[in-house]
C-alpha cells in the first residue's frame, strides 16, 4: 500500500488519537535547533551512526532533546522523508522512542527525540558506562521484556507493520528508570544509499544480521527476531555479537552453545553481575536468544511468543526449545566427529562460519 494513501485515509478516522500526537510532535525551526545544541557544537555530540551525528540539546522550556542531523541527502528522497516521519510520529508505545518532531530547511534534515539520560544499552554493556555496572539482573530482565514488547508493537500492532531491520544494542536506549526504548525503527528506508558506517550493503550491522538477509537481502519480521536473539545473548553475557579470540572471529552463538551444552550457565553470565542473577531466568533468556538466532527462519519464534517465553509462560514451547537447542548441539558434535570439514546440519554452528566470511569480505 502506498504510504501516502495510507496517511490520507487514516487522518480523518482517528482525530482523537491525532490530536494527542499533535501536542507532542511538531515541526522545529533550524534556528531553534541551532540554539538548543549550541550550533551543533562538538561538545554536544552524543555519537554518530549511519544516518548522521546525534547531538544533545536543551529547548527554551528546559526540556532535553537529542537531535539527529542527516549527513547526506538526495533530492528524490525528500518526499519520502516527510511521509515516513509522519508515519513514525504516529507510532506510540511505552518501549519505543517517540519522535518529538523534525526539521527540513534547505539541505538540512533533522529529527528530534526526547533525550534518554541513560544513553544506550551499548554504552552500559561495552562503552562509557560499562565499568559502573549499573545493569543488575532485574534491570536486564526488564530491558529484555520491554524491548521485546516494543518490537511486538512494530510487528503486530502498528499500521502499516514495521520491520525494524537494525535491532542492536546501540538502538536500545534507556530512560531515567532504565526502561528500554527501542530507537530508529522504520529508518532503514530513510538511509541514503551511500551510507556505509558499520553497515553492509544490505543495511544492518554485522553480527546481528540474519543469514537469509545478509546473503539474499530477504527482509521479514523474523530477521528482527534473529537480531533480537543476538541482543539477548549480549545482554546476559556482556559479550559482543562478534568477538576476536586468538585472532579468530567468533559469533556469540558459537561462543555460547558449548557452554549451554555443558550447562555452564555461570560462565555465560556477565561477570559484572558478580553472580547475582536468577539462574532460571538467565537460562530462559539464553535459550530464547539461541532459538531466535536460529539459522532457519521457520525455527524462530514470533516476537509475540518471545515476550511470553521471556515471562516464563508457554512452558511446553520452552521445553521444546530447550530440546531443540540441545539436540542441535548433539548433531553438531556428531558431525564434527564424523566429517571434519563437511556440511553440518546444525542450525547454529555454520552460522558463525558464514558470519566470519561476511566480515572478511567486508573488511
Ligand atoms: N534520544 C537519544 N538519547 C540519548 N542518546 C541517543 C539518542 N539517540 C541516539 N543516541 C546515541 O547517539 C549515538 C548515535 O546514534 P545513531 O542512532 O545515530 O547511531 P547507531 O545507533 O550507532 O547506529 P544506527 O545508525 O545504525 O542506528 C548512539 O550512541 C546512541 O545511543
Ligand atoms: Mg541508532
């Protein structure tokens, strides 16, 4: 369905909803954003992504904002930008970072969000805040469930449905209560083709890409499920999606699987938690993460199921997942014993090798 016609037919139908949104989303002037960010001062810069740089700012009313400034733009994308922004402005959920507004003046394209004082999950797991160990187990569990609920909204409740296509730790922001706010949904289409950043030709981030997306460019909800599985493993372990061990790059699934097989869950747990976690819940997150990051899309659960599984519901399905993951390991071990360099039929082990080849191609 053409996005523009979607906007035309929904505008009149939910005026009440729209009224609510209009009070929170508006057009900003460039002058106002210059003033808020001290002329996009380097000291205000929060970081840089595929889209451009992000700056901290403060509005005249004292509220704090994050302003994303597009680094490259093409004329033909201009209309799409406005339409897409309008759609995203309508998306509201407690676990999705909502837009406050946008600005399009001359060549400048800017998007304004609420500032998230606890920055991104990435900064707590691997960045500036990682040494402070602020992510205790209850916070990690709440982030896992909250971000899953945000993605459920995108996949199942937003109209039209939205595939995020860049789920990763830097796109999970944390508010003052450490509540997860999934960011950058729906922006895959807004990225200029020239964007390189840490993305691949198919847009996304190495280590989080579902194999069918990386190889064939096939996008579907289950690609988000795959990336979310990687994110879950990262959240419990504090390990990066791809690690260099003795000059070999290894994926987080390949790292976790042998430990799961040996039932060494304490080895998987992020040492920064000092052993303070609920083992049953940790085990649950690990198994759900692994099944989400399965090579075969049809083995992956839906995000609706993921939320229930994380909450400890769907007990039978969880038992089946546990079995599936353990059996996969058995098969992988047998394959490794019998044919050392043959194709293995495990859903996970080959994935790591493919990912590594992807990286080698990209570097
Ligand atoms: N609303 C916000 N509040 C606080 N920090 C933010 C906000 N939005 C973005 N950031 C931070 O700014 C940095 C750059 O974000 P950006 O989304 O541009 O890049 P990215 O997430 O690394 O990659 P991608 O372009 O793939 O999303 C990140 O560290 C992100 O956590
Ligand atoms: Mg981002």
